[in-house]
C-alpha cells in the first residue's frame, strides 16, 4: 500500500516509564477514511499510544507519522491538524455550549467568519440546537459527549482521535454517537478510536487488540472471529449461572468459563468433545433444566480467548 493512502503509520513504537514498558514496539497503519479500533483492557497501553500519536508525549523509541507529520519532531503540526476527544470531554462547565465552541475556535485561530459558519455546522451535527445558550454543566453526559466531539471537529481535521469516547454514557447515547462517527468516516475523515466496549468494536472497519503493551491481533471484526479464534464457544442457559460458572471451569478441556449477560460462555478447543462432558456434570449434579449449544464467537469471546492464550504463552 502506498503512503498516499495512509493516515497514521507507526514502526516499532515504544514507550517506557522507568523500568515499565507501557507500549512494546508496536507496528500498524491506519488507512485514510477508516474507522480504526484500538482495543484492549484498562492498562493495556491504549491511552499511552494515543497520546504519542497526538503529540502529547514523546516515544522512547520507534518512528511514526500522523497526517504525514513526524510524531517526534513535528508534534505541534500534528496538534494543529488532528481532532482529539478524551473520555473526560475537556469542556468548560461554566461556559455555555456556544462559548465552548467559540473557545475551541479561538484555539485553532479560526477567523470570525469561519468560526460562526463552523459553529452552526457543529451545533447541527451534534443535534444540540435547543441547548446552544445553556451552561454546559446543565447538560447530560450524552449531550456533553456530542458537544465535546463537535469542539474537536471545529477546525475540520481529517484525522480524529477518540479516547474512550463513550465511557459512562447509556447504550442508546452510544449508538447515536456511533451514527455520527460513521457519517464522518463516509466524508473521508479517519477515525482512530479506543474502547473497551466490544459491541462497539463491531462498528470499526479494522481493529487491533493491544494487551500488556503488545499487539496480539489485528484485522476486520469478521477476521477476528474467524482467523484469530482457534477455540469454540458453547453457550449455556441455566439457573444460578454465577454458581455454575466456577464449577464448569473444572471440566476437562474447558479453557475459560465466564458470565455473558444472563448466560455462560464456555471456551473450548472442541465443542463436540466438551458438550458431552458438561452434560455428564449436569446429570451427576441432578440438574435437569438447562440449554446448551455451540455458537459463533463474539468479539468479547475472541479477546478473552486471545488474552488467555497470551498469558499462558508469556507467564510472568
């Protein structure tokens, strides 16, 4: 792939804090106009990576470019040409919606004409017309989220970085937010997003899973569930699933047993071999009311399995 089609590129990117390696020599490219998910549990290295890409902190080693600008030597250029939204939203509660937008327009040195034009576009995009004169502190988390996204887009960046943007908001608000994100991507904006909500990751064109500072898988959502998932998933519906989750872990061949909503998901190399063993356990315990079936792996199943395999292959 030529560099012309690449929005973000990193090679052997590393960040150390003393003896601790937060990001361990990672490599990836993000295509222009792509929604790229950067996924992993808390402490995996997601925010550290995004802060390096946004020019906020300097890498310990490795190279990278964002929008064609070098992440070590052109950090100010990067900041001028990207949008960035953190999970804390970076808004001023005592300012009104309009005043927050005006403030960010000033940071990016927009002319008065451009500021007024972009402000109307942002307010419409975020659907916050009714709140434009309200103090930001009076807004719900979902409306603050939309305003924060609008402020990060005021200068029409072609690349936006969203660090856990839907943390703490309800599922409907999250879904509406992703509708806006998809609309931006259709306009050619590159979206780099970190999240630990696996259902959200289905919205990404491609994604990478980072764990303990190391990239352990990368691909489309479908590739993650097929190419990278060596194990099979058995879904079990049973009364008192919390109690059975732990007891199922002792069955031969089960690698992982975890609650998944009101059901139990069991990870096994072979559902065909494991289902009869689970049936024997239930019969031995006198359990008659249950449902069990092999199902297609979800992204959450995939990530649990990959992380489990990584920990076994890299014991501390």
